[in-house]
């Protein structure tokens, strides 16, 4: 019988959580730090500065695993130190995407040097994984060990920007200036050059009256420099929530042009504003948006503009977008609640033996 008074200690790696909280960092905080796991004591481990981050990831966690043979360890950001393989039965790796393996050329230099090799080593040698989407689970499956388990733990999506859709349906169906908004770090995988080309193609149909705002910090690959002088496009950089909210609520359409995503959390977050969401016709975006999305080809700006234009000329498109966004958020958050209920038992008292060869029971999630 398990000891009902002894709580399982769970060390949570939040060393990657910085001053500006991104989507991956929000998921780590919401799914693990803020979640209520009965019988578990969540112990977040953060870092201040790069040296602290490296030392804690590579040395502190293995030391804690050695000193605390009953504790388990959750890594929802960076892959764990290769040394954590020694305690693979007590390690849970939350995988957001497979880009360090499948899209290595799109990574920045630091990510290629610090992430790619440890990530591949982790996914091929660890035993317990949680993922953010069916798409990520399908991509991960060929890489993991034969005895590995992969659980689906989709994040519930809250109104993090404080958006309001109440006046959306009543806005003018044909605005003088069509306003597009996009979000993400300016790096190659986000494919913002394609977003700019779609804006240009739409502008040809609307006498030039199309504006694209991009919210996100400059990244790697020279993307910011390539886009800095594009007509009708404004690079806003990283914005505080209040300023981001103002741009999202002023927009008519949210535009995503990413080559690929593990999930695409912003596509759901902006639906609290009742925005129609345009995204490439890829399985991950179909999974996230369901029937609420406007899906475009991956590399044909004129065809994409025509699809968007048709959607804007359908009767009552604003009202329909508000309803579809609301229904999709309910659909997604209902599925996420089901995942949480299944995962809640993961860290419960009695699920981890003091024997180093025992396993966390996540099979069947």
C-alpha cells in the first residue's frame, strides 16, 4: 500500500523561463507549475543568466536525481542533461515539436549547438514523454525506444491577452483598410516573407489598402532585415500585453504562414478576439483550428489572397468568425481538460517506487 502521507517530489525544469514569456514557457508554467497534482510536491527550478542555466540543467538535476531516489523530473523546455538517462524511469520529457531533428536548418546557431544533439539523444533514450498535439505524437513515435510511452497533454488556452470579441460581429464588412496581424519570432520557420507576399497580393485587389502588423522579436536568419522596408508591413518587435492586445483587437484577420509548428498556440489565443484565422493547409493547423480556419496553400500568395478575399465577401463573415472561434475554443479546451484528467494521476502518491528500475505509469494516456 502506498504511504498516503508522503508526497512525491517533482522537480520541474523552468530554467528556460525568461523575462519575456513565450508560448513554450507559458505551456510549461500552466501545465506543470500551476497545475494541481494530488500527492505531488512540485519544485520549480529556475535560473538567472546563461551560466546558471547551463550549470543547473547539466549538473544540478543529475545531482538531485542521485540525492533523491524517489523524486521524478519534468523537462518541459530544454532537453535534459544526457546524464539523466541514468534515471530514465523517473524522467518525463514534454516535447513541443521535433524541429531540432526535422528542421535543424531553421534553428539559430545557439539552438543547433545546445539543443539538437541533446534533444535527439533524449527522444531516443528516455522512456516517458508528453506531447502538445497529435501531430507531435505522430512525429515523435518513430524515434523513441521500444518501451517508451507517449502521452497527449494539450494545453488549455486562456485569454492571455485579455481580448474582447463583443463588438467584432458588428464591424463594417468591407473596411477601408484591411488589417492583418501575425505573431512570432522573426526567424525562417515562421515564413513571414510569405505573409508579406500575401499582403501584397491582397493589396492589388484592394487598391493598396492592406496593412500587416507583425508582433515578435527579431531572431536569426536575417528575416527582420529582409522585411524592414516592405510596403504596408510594420515590424512591431516584442510588445507588452496591452499593446499586443490593441493590435490584435484592431485587426480583421490573423495570418499564420509558418512552414510548420508543433502546435501553434497563438492561433487559438487570438480566437478570443473573434478573429478569423488564416493558416497553411497542414495537419497541425487542421488539428488546432478544426472547422474554424481559413486554409491556404503553402507557397502561392495569389491563390492564398484569392481564398482570403472570397472569405471576406461571404455574407456575415464577421459574425460567422466570432461563432466559429468561440466553438473551436470550447472544442479545444474540452479536449485539453480530458488530457489533464488523464495526466493528473501521473505524479500521484504511490506511482513512483523507490526502486530506480520502476517506471512512471503513463501508458495508455
